[in-house]
C-alpha cells in the first residue's frame, strides 16, 4: 500500500510472482476510505431537490 503510485517495475514484479499481491495506491486508498467512512468526516452535506410532479396532478 502506498499513498503515491506504484512504479512500473513494482507492478511487473507482482504479476511475475506466484503469490497473489494486491497493490493499493493513493487513489484506491482514498476511494475505499470515502466509501466505508474510514478516517474521514463529513464537512458539508448537499441536499438536491427536484419537483414532485405527483403533487401537482389533478
């Protein structure tokens, strides 16, 4: 796991060995953190509204 990106050599090495290795780079790490709310907190909540057309039916 790294907060940066893996080098081409690192990716090639993990593909060449028999053991399964999963490389998690900075982008994937932040995606997982946001998805599962790990190490993050809500800063602002945005509410988007739409017109309820059923309300206006006669």
